[in-house]
C-alpha cells in the first residue's frame, strides 16, 4: 500500500485540512494493513509527501529489549543521495535517552531538532552532514503507554519546530501502535495455536475431533498409534469406525444428548469405562473426555482417549493376587487355629505325665534323671504357652468384630483391675486422660489395652514402672497413646516387635512368647486404624494407635 494525498491537498505541513487528511490516510492504513511493515511504509510515505522532507525511517523495539533496532522500512527521495545515511543508521545502535530518536524512545514524547548537526548527542551527525541533512523530528509508536518504536524524518534544510505537526504526529503514533498491538496479538495467537497443535500432535493420548455429522476431522499421532489407522485413512470417515458394533447406537445417542445439554466438557472418568476398536479388530478399554466447541456456526466435538489396557491388566492381576493372598491368609489362620486347638489335648497329656514323673520320682533316681525330667516339664510348659498364644492370635482374625459404642475409660478401669496384682507387685502407677467412647469391639479393644499397659508394667528398669494412657481427637479419628518409663527399644529392632513370636530379650530376663504386640497390631488394623512406636533405649516407649471416629466399614 502506498500513500497518495488527494490532488487538492494543500502543500503546507501546517494546513489543518492537510493534517486531517494525513490522519485519515494513516487511520485507513492502520485498519487495512496486514503487517506492521506495510503500515509503517504507508505512514512514512504519507508524512514525507505532506512535509516534503526526503528521508523517513522506522525503528522498532525487539521483544523485551530496551534499545531500538532499525525496522528496515524507509522512505528515501533523491535517488541514491541518502544511501550513506541509511548505511550509518543500519549499523548504529540507539541507546535510550541519547540523540533525537533515543530521547523520544525514553520519554515517549515527540521531539524536533532544527539542525541535527548542532545536537552533540546525535550519533549520526557526521553521516547527516555528509549528505546534507539538517532538520529532523521524531515521534513514538505507542501501544498503551509503552513506546514500542519511533518514526524519524529529516529535511535537507533547517526548519523551525511546527507544534501543530508534532501534535498530529502523536496521534499518528497511536494509530500505528494499534497495528503493532494487533499483529502482536495475532502472533501470540499463532504461536499458541502452533504450540497447541504441536502438543496435540505428539500427545500419547488419542485426540479425535468430529463434526456434527460425526465425521472425523482431526486425528493426531496418538490416535494413529492407539487405533492403528493413519490420519489420511480415517479423516472423513464416521466416528463409529472406531467403536465396537455393540456400542455404536448408544454412543451416538450420548453425543446427541451431550450436544443439546448445557455442559461444555466432561472430564475423564465421568462417562465411566468406554471401549475402542482398533483397525485390526481388537477391542480395548479406554478412558475418555469429551468437549464441544462452536466455530462460525459449526459445532465440533473433541474426544481425548486414553488406552488403559495395561492398567486394566495390572488391576486384574492385583485383584487376583489380593484374592489369592486373602485365601492364603484365611487358610493359614484356619491351619493355625486347628493346629493349636488340636495340639492342646495330646500336649496336655504329655504335660500331665511329665509333671507326674517329676513329683513321684524326684530324688528317687539320679541327678541326671531329675535334670532331664525338669527339661521335659519346662519344654512342655513353654509349648503350652506358645500354643495358647497362637490360638489367641488366630482367634483375633477369625472372630467377626462386634461394632458397638465402647467407653474406653470404663474399659481401662476393668483392665487395671485385672492387672492390679502385677502393678502392685512392681510398685507401679498407671494414669490416664479423659478417654473417649469409640465404635469397636469391646473384647478386642480390652485385649489391646491390656497388652500395651501390661508391657509397660513388665518391661521396666530400676525405677518403679509408670504408664500413662492419653487421647486426642484428630481428623476423623482418635489418636491414643500408652507411654511408659521402661527400658525402651532400639530403633534398629522396632520393626521386629510386630512380628509373631519375635523376642528382643531372653525368657530369663522377661518371660513371655513375644506375640502380644502382634495381636495389638492385628486388632488395631481390623478396626481400621494404625499403630506405631516412638522409643529409645533407656528413655521409655510410647505406643501410638488410631481408631476411626466413626463406625468402621
């Protein structure tokens, strides 16, 4: 586009009609120009035509840089006369605040120089003198309050400032700035579209768009990999090509209903499991989201499809393993219960007769015989304790828990009555906070408290045992603790205490089978809670456990 002023325009640059027509010319160019360069060239030509000045040039700010760079857009009269000035301009940077152009870029206001050769900050003064340029003026290209560029003009004579012209130039800078702003926005949209298209193209998920006739208009690389069709093969075909036969009619109804409804998008998982059909005829499970968009009176539906075949296989394998593990655990518990129950009778007979031997023949045989019989009696007694504890452990898992309100404070009082002789013998004390009422099995929770408090009394050091039972409400649960001043447990061995029959001390130091904490762990987990330990050798132990603040499932 080139600028041509009407033939009846006044030649004076200060004529109001000429200035108005200049504004009109630039405004039309700003609206019609496809590029910034086209608008700049129209503006330069129009201003030079009005003023009769032979040289016009545009600077633009590049990106976020402060300095200006030549835009490569010029108006030059006089053949090649002013080419040396152009060359000097192209190689001379323009720092903000220096020279005519730098001052305009820094202040955002138009500026005039009657003779640039007399301006000590004008960096191209020598080049201007060589080609006979003297007067100059410049004005900013504005986007909002930002000066994104500068237009400069030069005459081959000294010219005093013309305020009316400078006022119009400020308005022209705003008009050209609109072109810059528009092209910036268009470039941002283009980059965004390219970025989005690139993301869609390389997405591992299938992205498929269809029109209102359910014909495929977009098929990305992920879709090619998942469905086995190429984009060239599938675009233009109906979406039902990608669906198993039994789902096609229902899917079309769902899409029609979605299109008529107010919802613009449904996320993955909201539609439940869907199924796709590969080119080779294989049906596969998938998750899908769907959205709709109206473009110029045409509605597009876009589905993002994720093949979940491997996830489904993993879930099924995990479910099988869980089922097998549950069955195995049930069989082990049944075996432990039956074995411990059925072993009691023959073991009781062995115990009775070995104890009878010990009573009747002690001292009547030699010392070795008395020692051997003692070993047998001790072994049988320990075996009975192990079997009884194993039976107790298996009963925790076999019994259905009876969920009812349980007053833990009243329950603890009963536990302390039962442990009273042991506490009195050790000279110990047990204190407690106000304890809540929870939902659970009173028998098992009583066993839990008895084991934890009993351990606090049993595993004490030189000082008399002290234990405290505390409680506090958490987020949807009660957090309880049993703290003691006992011998403590080294962190290295704390994982072992929850394993059945694991002991950290000899029977001579502390009697027992090592099953009590394993029972505690099973009781807490059956109630939907968790149990853990804070302890250090010689600093006591605190057993923490949680119980849901609601009826457990």
